């Protein structure tokens, strides 16, 4: 089975982290995000994946290479962003599409049953089958009502009024090549969600009612939620064992005298000074935190330095190489640009 993973978006909601590291390879629980997705695809019989890249594509290839546990990785890079469907047309024109294809949003962490979705697609003779997942709060998503026979009845954007179902598009599609040929125009950005699927309603578009774990890691609070779920084992993965606080500490870290946990992740070669507290937070590689600091519910990108006695309040995200001076406070939900300096008693410089 062939899969195409959409991995070319700019990931604006995860800025400032995504200014320097593209979302597909953003470290999640210490591993490049897409490695979880590729494990999942491999478990459902995918033998080759096309990675559709654009924004910071070299970084994606550098991190993931040309194979993943025996699965071949093929890169297709677009010069201008082609949206979510345009890249599939580009792959068709590159002559690399098989008859039937899985298309995945490259920012979803899930264990939904693709094998069952593929079987449903084959049994109904659909032209395209979307995985639909139930969420409690549909306010940030469009919803997809289906009839008793599984046919999609509408593709409703979140602006279309009160939701009639709490099933949303999970970003996992089975698509016949014929749909790519006939429904996705060439040479311009095209959206599955806004153009292709609405046009396919009543013309061979089916839903598969998926269950299991599903989260879109593309927003800061969900990136942290996905981290906690992986650490706690709510989603099964091949992560190394966590320590007694449910935290993961990477190789070459120095943390003696610091209070790490619960549910924190340190990438490789980080240090946290004595009497510092790090709770439910994520440090990417080579982050240096001084003594007597407090960091809660925050994400610090690679190479961030935090001076003694500094405090980082919940929801903060610090871009690569940012510096927090001794005694400075980074406020609730703050965003600090890569390389910026947060001074004591002041805002980022
Ligand atoms: P935000 O800017 O934070 O909304 O993130 P995003 O750019 O990733 O957009 P969105 O979450 O809507 O994208 C869903 C999936 O499609 C992600 O896996 C993106 O990487 C991918 N994607 C979005 N736009 C493009 C594009 O123009 N080209 C390619 N190849 N992939 C895209």
C-alpha cells in the first residue's frame, strides 16, 4: 500500500518553534514527529511513503532520510505551496501514484485502524473514504455528517452554524487515482477540504467511523497534550521507559539537584541547574537552564538558555536560541522569537 503524507505547511500555529524546525520533524517526546506516523503506517502494511514537502523541506529530508524501518521514503517538493490536494496532483504528474492511495495530514498522532478503513473503502466501492473521528468539542473543526450507508452528506465548515454531528475529518483518506486525475486541477493550490471533498459529496464520497486515539499536534496546547499522552502510555509507542515522574531524559543531560517532572521531556545534552523546577515542560536539544529557575507547562526549542532565578510561566513557547536573562520572567502564554533576549523586568529585546 502506498501513502502520501502532507508535510509542507508552514505550521503557523506552532510558531515560534516552526520558524526553524518544520512541524513534521518537530521533536515530540524526543523523536521527530513523523516517526510516530510512519510507525503507524508501517503497522498497516504501508511499504512506501511519499513525503510531500515545501516549507523547510531540506530539514525534513535531513532528519528522516530515505528509509524508515524498511519503508521507502520518497520526497516530492513543491516550489510554491499547493495546499492539501495540489501536492497529490503533483505526485500524479511525477508518475509515482499507484491505483489506490492513502493521503494523510502530516500533523496527526493517532492509532485509528487504517486497515479497517481500507477494507471499508474496498467493500463500498467508494471513490474516496475519509476517516471520521468523534471529538467532544467541535468548535475548532468542520464536521462531516454521513447517512446510514456511510455516504458523506455534507462537508460543513465551522462557520456553517451549529454542528449536526461531532464527527470530524481525521485527515486520513483513501483515494482512487481516478479522483486525483479528474477532480484535482493541475498547477495551482487546491484544498481537499474546501474544493475536492465538497464537490465529491453525493458522487462516491464515503466516511469511515474511526475510533481510538486521535490528536492534531498543530496547536501549542495539543502539542503538549500529545506529549503527556505519549509519556503516560495513553497512546502505545516504542518510546524508551519513562522515569518515576513519568519523564523522559535524553542522552548527555545534566540534571543533578534539579526537580524534573512530572511529565517532562529533555532532549539530548540539556542541563538544568540545582534547585530548579521543571514541570510538564519540554526542552528540545541543548537547552541550558541555570539554578533556582521555575518552568511550567512550556516548550523551549533547541539551544535556549535560561539564566539563574528566571521563571517561565505556563503556556510559553521559546524559539530556538532564545535567551532568558537571570531573574527574568517569561509570562503566561508568551511567544519568544528565535534568538530573542528576555531581560529581567522587561519584554523580549
Ligand atoms: P497552520 O499554519 O498552523 O494551520 O499549520 P499547517 O501549515 O500545517 O496547515 P494545516 O494544519 O491546515 O495543514 C494540514 C496538513 O497539510 C499539515 O500536515 C501540513 O503540513 C499540510 N499542508 C498544508 N499546506 C500544505 C501545502 O501547501 N503543501 C503541502 N505539501 N502540505 C501542506
